[in-house]
């Protein structure tokens, strides 16, 4: 029995060491990635008057925000190269609608990077897409509707996913779920919007691959064409924003996926 206990203890110690080693490797990878991407991204001057550069698509089913040239093609290519030098894609598939899963086939990888999330939100200025213009505020004041507490959009989710779509790849109709978490200050956060930042698309001869938005009858009522440097935000979760990734017939689409967090009260 004594040997058995020692063996168990030894295995536990070994498992802990392996876990610590993997965590150390992951932290090193995140630091390396932040360093690589940080060296190629150019900080933008903070400008609150960028709302005119944001296209809005509003209908009874969706709230979609689009902005072009958030990143240059060179920056997009550098981000892809940096990520792929550290992480590897895995093929993502599903069992299909019979099992309550959207049909999908694409390459996928995921990583956490707090610094990258802050760079995109603060330095690149994605948060300015959620700042209302004076005209919008006046319109809201004139509307005779029940007043709701203004949302405080806080940050991007540091947990990123990268989707690569090549010929025959697709992602069927689905709704993105909300994410709930806490930040370092123990404030409660809940996601409100999906972020799709296109890193490769039509400039590379892409055919197909549009992001389509659907109504309750799954009719396509809005679309976004993938283009390097174009970002698309849309409501998700309870607000319901069903969408799909059209099949790729030629070329390649690469998307950096994240979420927008807002601060929430304890009661929510």
C-alpha cells in the first residue's frame, strides 16, 4: 500500500507539473503574440467623430454595425502570419441540425490575449463605433418610449477565435450565445455583440463566403461581404440575430471573432 500511495502522489505531482508547464507555455505564447501584433498595428488618434464612418443596418431582426479600413491589408496579413506562427488550425465540424447543431466546416483556432483585445478596442478605436452621435441622442430624446438605462460598453472579450474558410467550407444558420464573466476588478460583464473582423476576403479572389443575416423564416435580408480590414458587429443572445456563413466556392476567408462586453448591475 505504501508504494501505491507514493505512486499516486508521484502521479499527482507530475500532473501538476505538466499543468504548470502548459500554463507557462500558454502565457509565453500570449506574450509573444501580443508583442508580434503590437509591432505591426499602428495606434490611431482617438477621434469621437468617427460615427459617420460606421454603416448601420437596422431592421426588426438585427442591429448591425459595419466599418471599413479598420486595419490595412498589410496589418491584416501580419496578424494572420503572427497568429499562425504560434497556433495551429483544427478542422471544426458538427453533427448537424438533427442534433441541434448548425452545419459547419471550417478551420478554427482559439487563444486568449488581453493586450490584443485592448489594442483593438482602445488604440484602433473600435469602441468609437458604440458612441452615439449628437443627432442620435436627440432622436432618442424625442421618442416617446419607455426609458431604459443606457448601456455602458466596456471592452472586447480577450478570448479570440480565428476562422479560416476555404473551398466548400461554410457555417449554417445559428445564433451566437451570450458570454458572462468578471474582470480583474470583479465587475460583472455580459456580452452584447459579436465581432467579426475580416482579415482576408474579396481582395484575394473570394467567391461566396458572405455573412448573411436571416429573418424568422430564414430569408436572407441583409449581408456583409468579407473584405480585409472590414469589421462587423451585431447583437446576439437574447436579442436574436440569426446569421450564416455562405459556402466558399473559391478563394479564402479569414475572420477574427470576439465579443463586446457591457457592464451589468448585480441584479441582471
